[in-house]
């Protein structure tokens, strides 16, 4: 995995990332962790320029299991976030069941003629 404008600091074998290293994308997103055969492989963390990070276990360049942590420290838990947007965490869809208001709820049913 190599992009124009990226950089890698760490061990290589036959010109490919191998072992613990640091890969920086052109966007300044940085991966720190284990690599194998030129790919993210093992435990590693993606650090984003906005201060958030993604800690994960990688297999052949693909995330298998991980936790997204926002810049303010709030952790993404998949089971609790089916209806939230990652950008600013506002509601963007409504669930048919299981969604409960945090305060008072007022409903108004308008008749259509």
C-alpha cells in the first residue's frame, strides 16, 4: 500500500513495509503499528489530523475490529450509534424502535385534507 506523497518510517523486506512502523498519508493521516508484506497487519492506530483516532486489529490491510475515538475522547460503540453521524454526532435518521427521547417529547399529528 503506497500513495504518492506518502512516507514510511520503519523496517522493510524487499522494499515492502515489514514490522512495526509509521506510515503517513498525503492527507497527514498517520498509521502507527504493525505491518506485514507491505500492508497494515496486526495492531495499529490511525491518527487523523482533527485529533480523532481509530485503534484496530488489521489483517492484510483491512480492519477486522476497532474502536473510533473522537478528538474529545468519546468512543464510537457500534451498538449505540446506529443513528448518529460521525461528523458532528447529530441524529440523521429515525429508528422505528428503540429510539427514546432524552427529555420531554411532544407530538402533534396534523390532519391532512
